[in-house]
C-alpha cells in the first residue's frame, strides 16, 4: 500500500481540497438534527411563526449546502481515482513490457493481463470509495457521537455500548477477507489463462473436435473461481447484516432508555427525535465503514499483486543510448553458452562466430534449441554459462535499446495488429517513409498480394491477421523486419508457410538487396539456408555439425538425410 500512497501524492492538492469540501458538507448533515431538536423543544412551544420559518429555512439551507458540497467532493474523488488508476496502469504496462522473459514466464501472461484489468479496477474502486465514504463516514460517526453527547450524555453511553461489537465484527471479517481475495485473484488468473488459450486455439479445438473437452476444462476453472469468490463473498456478506443487527439492538436500547427518561421528564421528545436521527446517521456511517473494509480488502489484495510486478527488478535492462564504437571483432560470437528452462538443459556448450555480412543458417529437429539460441542472442534470457558478444562486447554490457535496434526480427509465432497493412509494417516507427514501407514489401514478396487488394496498403487486417493466409502473414512480417534496413536480420522459421517458388524469390531478393546485412536464419527447409556462409546443425541442444551446405552434405549424415528427404541431396543454385 505504500506504493499506492506514492501515486496518490501526485493528487494531494485535489485530495486536500476535496476533503475540506467533504468535511463542510458532512458537517451540514450533522447540524440538521440538532436544529430539529431546537425547533421542536424551544421554538414551536413559543408559537412564533417567524422563528419557525427561520429555523426551518436554516435546515433547508444546510441540506442544500450538504448536497452541493458532497456532489463536488464525490466528483473530485472520482477524478483522483481515475487519474491514479491511469498512472498505475501505465506504469504496470510499461514494467510488464520490460520484464525479462524469465519474469514473464514466472508471472504468466494471464496473470499480467488480470493485474492490468481486474486488479486495477479493484484499486480504482477502493480509492474512489475511500475518498468518498472514507472521509464522510468517520466524520458522521464521530460527529454523530459528539452531537448526541451534547444532546444527552446518558443515551449516548447506552449507544456506545454497541460500538465495540461492531468493531470486532469488522475486524474479524477484514482479517478473513484479505487472504480470500488474494486467492480469488489467483483463481481468476487461472481462469483467464484457460480463456486465453481457448480463444487463441479455437480453430485447432474445432478441427480436432475437442470443443466438449475444452468446455469441461473451462467449467472446472470457472467453478474453481466461483467457489473461491463465493467463499470470499459469503465471508464478507455476514458483515453488513451483523453490523445492522448490533445497531438495531442498540437502537432498541436507546429507545427504551429514552422512553423512561421522557416519562421522568429527564429529557424532551425533541431530543429523542433528534437522537434517533443521529443514531440513524451513526448506523449508516458504520455500515458504510463495513463496506469500505470489504472494498479495501479487495483493493489491498489487488494492489499487493500490482506491487509484485512494479517492484520486480529490471533483470536484463541496461540503460544508455550511445552506440558501440566500430570494432574488428566478429559481429556475433557465442562462447561456450549453455542455458536451460527451470533447470532443464536446452542448449549445451554452444560456440560459434559470425562475421559482418555473413549469413548463419540454423537447422535441427523440433526442440533442439534453435529458437532459444535466438532468444539468447537478443537477450530475452541470459545464458546460464558462457558469454555472448556483439563486436567483442558482452551483450550484458550493451544498452538494451542499442542492442535491440540492431535487429530486424521475425519470430516463429509473431503477431499482426488489427490495423492497416501499412501500419503493421511501419509498427509505430514514424521515421519510416511510405516509400521505405513499399520497398520492404517488395523485397519480402508481399507487394503483389497487397496491391491486389482493393484498398492496397490501407487494407484493414483482422485480429492476428486472421484475414490473411499463412504465407501472406509471413511475408508481411518479413516486410516489417526489413523496413528499417536492420544491421542484423533474424528470421525464425519465417518462410515455413511459403511455397517453394516464393521462398526462392525471397532468398534471391535478400541476397540481392541485403548482401551487407548479417543474417541469422532458423529454418526447417534446407533450401532456405543452403546458400548460408555457415550452417549449424543442432541436436538435443548441442552443435552436431557446422559448415557450408556442401561440407555438411559430405560430412554430416544427419544433415545429408534431411537434405535427401527434402530435395534429393542436390546442391541447388
């Protein structure tokens, strides 16, 4: 919660002004019953109509001031809650964007989505209610007790006997509620993960006739979340009725005591009427305080989850903007690099060098570590052992922005936005001209299908490019990678959906127009990497062989077998 107060500090002036306005408005509400007692006990018996009108008018004025001031204060509270939530969401999204892949794996995408949506909503609701009722309710409670004490101390003492029981009920419920709401958010994370997986893979689910299976999986996650929510809701649901019950008992006691005092002429009927009004005010204040505790329980649990992300270290971030000076060392070098996910080895003792303008091809069976090698190169993960160097400098020492700007990349499971084709290629890089975008599309063999569409580059894509074929998606993504003329081009199985003719045209285009670009290409097809200056054959996380296409055909049976199965082992131009 300390972090939340840091965010609220930016709105301290608005909070202070809103609090002052809220105090004035609430005090007006407290004056009305007191004036009513005075009117009934002192003014009405004198039968002076002007005095009755004056004090009645005073009550109306107090009511109007209370209404206007409370409306203004509530609007200011809503603005503070919205502004604070906006800042929290921005920082949370920004931090999530810079988390290392290991941290993202730990939190999970579903959990990060839940923290950005439902958790920030709970925090917003907590802030708004705390600034609205959190100021008003205590003032009404304390002020009501003070005013009743002024009217009749004996009746006030009777009423105060109920308050410890209300406090114990609120405390017990809040202590039980906070852990339950934390657990509920975790269950919502699991629920969100299932929904996310099913929405992403809905075509596969339908194709394999697994809709019923996924419905059952969804039902389990849904029931689990609902069961936890029900338990939390039922725990906190007892608070309101219990508070009301205790207050009703207190009210009955006050009425009985007041009746005896009136009969003995120790107090007046006007005082009793005003006292009951104050008791109602105090009762509502306590009920509102119990509601605040419920929302604070939710909000504090959500803020703790948000703080877990905001407090996470920038594991792989290196500040700075200055580019590296030109060096004569190899552009890319892996020195005895090993890496594993959660203790399971994926890459073992990988070593190789790549000079400027060279092309490195990487091939191997599924799960051999090809994509992991690229993730290490771009420092999405840090190697467990060994070093990765760019121009002789360990990538751990290179400013993150400087490192990433050198790459143009197409990942194996890349994405397209629900935007125009042009904006998907530009990808927010405003410095890229329309000419550069169209040129990149041409190099990527994408211009043909784009220009055939009625709206050309202004054609809108569906979410994840669902209205494009697999090959069209890949060519659009390759155009995005080429548009900024990158120093290092990384292609992770990015031509798997292309037909052989288009793949050959793409390779010829890259060779002709990007001969000065250093390329790292992961492929399943030998034809996609056969012209590479160096080819790594990976097997079970290790380099089985390295060399040119011709050298591997002659010296690596595994590679020769792949080549034979795909294209008869020929050395093609």
